[in-house]
């Protein structure tokens, strides 16, 4: 039975519609079904709709509620919502391929922690890679603005994310080891060269964290310049100034800022990266921690990883006698940049040594120098970039012209005014001060000997290595790959938005840094596989949506059709294509959160 309408045209041209309850009966003579009217409800514009509602309620008493809703639903399919699927899908597949999900589940299970934290941790990592924001906003993003496989309902309380961050920090060390070996096996990582560097990230707060309380023994806890000290019998004499302990400070503290924001408290972040740019571990220290000792702690932390023969590559900030000795322990080696203008006698002797350069690239020449003073034998590689030398000379000429203009006519000034001018020039620009000298009579002049000394350093950088098997070319090219760490820092601070950091507790800040590392790991693997930038990859992937449709049969989750570019991208990433149809839910079921 069904309701039908018939219409009749009146003599005045108007049309009247009538509503009838009918059912079809087979007419054997006519050999077709004919409608038989059971009851007429009258004109459509004069219907007793309350009576129809009572009839519907009386009928639904004899069927299930779900059947009633299905029976009264519109037969047409309604488009309810659409969320980006592609980015989260690819990140989740890489996450699973690396075994990060399994490792987290195992580590959480050993501690009897909430296994659902794995999906929440992944949601925060995906948020950093796709649309970085605060954890409070990320919760709403995960619930309404993206389709994350297996996430389910997340609620409105951000504490679920904060608890997941606490779980992550608790398993950080073991997770780092598990992720490293899974990544090494999957990508056949070459870890003969490990690049290490640090950066700082600041906090826009009015004051630094207070110093930590004193320990029971009476000494204060806090960051110190010395970290992971060598045993006494292995130490060598070092200048007294390196033995000075830094004043204890809080986690977010003032120090020399690599972001040129010395007016704001900061923390120090370190990262170890392979020669292909894969970040294998990240560290976080108080903001006033000195670079000179950090690499020793990093080497100790990675000792249990059994990496075999490793050559550590670091910049000039890590070049100290203690660090070099420490990195050579257990058969390790190093390639470390030396300061051209430092106080190292060996470096000065190496730069003064005559010799012929060998061209290894159109913009790079190298010369090897061995300094053997009987007690130690150091290999130095002097690298010269002709293009950089031209640039250095042009910059120096501009500085000298600027300095000449600043001191012209200064001979007529009183002696006190000349001294004030000299102090102002030296404080405003260190490079300007390098070329300024004051004569015995108090006159300001260009220091031509300093100009000549600097000209001899144009386009050069100096490297020191302990590995006797590496050629000068390998040493130079290996050090140039340190740019991979700088690229990682750029991505951390821009693409993944390491800052602003919305947390104030030390543990939450550390967990935030670990989340950024995991996101960087995934996007770097994607970039290497697709030979493209994450910006372009993300843009193509985020155009793959998961649509939600509702009809009489229920709700359907269906992804959009893949373009040729998207299909090739998934193939290059070695990620399986998401299914065209995800699930067909009954009318009363949940929606996209269960995709």
C-alpha cells in the first residue's frame, strides 16, 4: 500500500490534487497491475495532517524503530560532509610501515597505559605535518576537520592529548631505538656519517623559569656547561674557563639565541641526522646549556644502539679537545669545523701551510694539511669556494667603504668624541670593528693589516678529522652535508611550526619537540620517496577527500576519485590506495570518525 495523488482540472483552469491510500492488484485480463483505492483523504490543501501523523504512529507500533526511521527516510542520497583524507592516510601508512604504531602499543602495554594513546599521539603528529596548531585546537581539528583512520571519538577535553604526551615522554628513549631500527631496515640507512647540530627556540613570555631547587646533597640541579664528563683518567688538561659551571637556571632561560632573540627565554634543541636527511633522534636541554658539551651526551645516549663505525659531523661550536677525545672513544671518529679566527695553534699552523689545492667541484677546492707535533697527529682539510671568495671580498669592500665614510673628518673631533665614535662603531657591527684601529695619537684609521689577513681567508672554511681512511674530498663533501641538519631546522621551525610553543611545563615542552621530530621523520621519508617537497606532496594529498552520504539505507563513506597525479604520488610513496568505499553504516551509526 502507498499514498498517491491524483489531480483534476476545474473549468476555471485551476488544478486540484487529491490524496488517496491505494494498493496495486494484478488484473489477469489486462495482464497488468491496477491501483485500487482503499481510502481517500480528500483535497491535498485541506488534509488533516494530524490524522496522518496518528496513522503513522499506529503503524510504527508494529515494526522496529530503525525500520520506522528507514521507512520514513528520503530515498534520495544526501551529501552530509567532506573531510581531507589523503594526507592523514599517507602519514598513517608510513607510521604503520615503520612499525611506530606497534612499538607504541607494545611499550604502552608493558606499562599498563591506555593503548588508545597511540591514535592520539598519531593525531598530534599528523596535525604538525598537515595543519600545525595548539593542542586545544588540534583536538577540534582531529574531531571535525580531518579523517584520521581509526581515531574514533575524541571528545572535547584536551586532557586526553596532554595525557598522551605524558605517555609519549615516558617511552621516548625506547621508542627512539625502535623507530631507528625499523627505519634503518626499511630504508637501508647509511649511518657511517651522523650529523649533529643544535638550535634554540624562544618563548614569548615575560620572565624565564625560576632556578631549580637545591638537591639533597646541597648542590643545585640545573643545566651546566659540562655534560657527560669523561672518566678522570681519560681527561686531558683544558683551559680553566671551560671548567666553570654555568649558573643554574630554569628550563626556559636566557642565553645566546640562535634566533637572534636574546630578549626572550629559550630552550636548546639538538638533532642527529643521517646523510640522506633522516632525523634519527632529538634532544631538548635548558636554554642556557652550552653547545660544547652536548655532543658527548648524545654519543652516550646512542651507545646502546650499536651503530658500529660512525663518523660524527658537527660545526665549529662542538670543536673542543674534550669533545674530540670523547668522540674517538670506542672506535668513533669525527669531522668538525674549526674556527678560522680561533685561538687554536694547530688550526693557525694549518692555514699558514703552503700547498696546492685540488678541485673536487666547480665551486670547491680542497687542500690537506697534517700537523704532527709529536704528541698528536691532526688532519686538517682547508676548503676554498671561489664563488664565496668573490662574495666575501665584495662584502669586505662595502664594509671598508662604510667605515671610511663613518670616520671621515674624525681627526677634527675632540679625543673624547673620537673614542665615543670608535666605541659606537665597534659595538654596532663586529665586522666594522675588525677593520678599525686607533693610532697612538688617538686617530681613527682603517687597519690595512687586518684587511690583508681577512683577504687570505676569503671563501675558506677549515675542517679537522680523526679518520685516517677518509680522503680530503670525502671529508669536505661529508661536512657540506651538514646542510641536511640546517634544512631539518628550517622545516621544524616553518613547515611544522616548532614555535610558538604553547606549553609551560618542561615535560610537555619535551614531548612537543618529540612530536615535531616524529612529524619530520615522516615527511622526510615522503620527500625522499617522491623526490618532491612536502609542501607539494601535502597539497596534492589533501585534495583526496572522504565524503559522507546519507540515504534510506544508512550512511556511506566514500573517497573522491583519484587524479593521475595523486595515483602516481601514492605509487611513488609505496602507499596502498585508500578504498573507494569505506563503510556503509546503518542510519543510527556514527560517521566519519570511524573511517
